[in-house]
C-alpha cells in the first residue's frame, strides 16, 4: 500500500477543516467561552453529520462515483479517511464528557 502526496494533502486539509469547524466560535448559550463540554458536544454533532458521507463512500456503486466518474478505489480511500477523522472527533467527544 502506498500513499501519494495528493492523498496526504487531502487528508490533512479535511482534518484541519473539521477540527477548525469544531473549535471555532465556541461560546455556549450563556456566553461562556472555551467550555470543554460545548466543544465535546460540537465534536459529536460534526461526527454524526459525517456518517451519511461515510456510508455513501463505502458502497461500490454509489452516487458520488456516478456523478464524478472517480473509481471505487479512490473513493474507498476517501471512505477510510473520513472514518478515521470521525474516530478522532468521537474521541474528542468522549474525552470532553469525562
């Protein structure tokens, strides 16, 4: 198995975007900034939002491959990358609930 620079760059960008989306503008309804329970809740929400994408990328004949013409092998890499990123988000979610 080998990974090329484009896949590495795509993975890094995807992780940075999701973590930025998780940690940016984190004030709760009472106006408290940097509340760890709010961060953990948001990480869980973003992880849940990614589930339909993971399921869609995991199928051999999916709508994304039909629209873009990208092969299943390349989409399978995206499926694994999204699943690993969701795993990181779920660890953040669980860590904040302790």
